[in-house]
C-alpha cells in the first residue's frame, strides 16, 4: 500500500526521499505518494493509470517521480538519463 503525502510532509522531507505525483485532468490538483524505490514508483504510477482508465470523468492524466535533493523536490532521472516513464515502459 502506498501513502499519500500531505503538503506539510513534503516540507519535512529527507534527502533522497522519493514520491510519485499524479494529476487527473490537468491542471488538476496533484496527488503525491511516498515510495521507497523505483519499482514501487512504477507500481504506484500504474495503479493510478489503471484506476483512471475505469473513470469516465478522467479525460487525461500525467504523472512522474520526484526526488528530494539539496533541499528541494526535483524530477527524478536514472543513471541512464531517462525519467520514470522509460522505466514504466520497459517493465510492460
């Protein structure tokens, strides 16, 4: 089970923390989930996508993975320079 991150929890993040973000019908409100690994991030993003596919009120969505570095949240990129989308695609 994944945990939703509240705004105040994002303020108290530790270096290296990971969270997925997901927005239904952009520019909707982002949903953040704490994850412990890249594999868990892939599972979290798939869970969101699968849930949205069953919802007729969702026209589109977008998501990604962030890492807390140097006191700020930034988009995560792997050692290969690819973002989380490439990792989701390769595990299909």
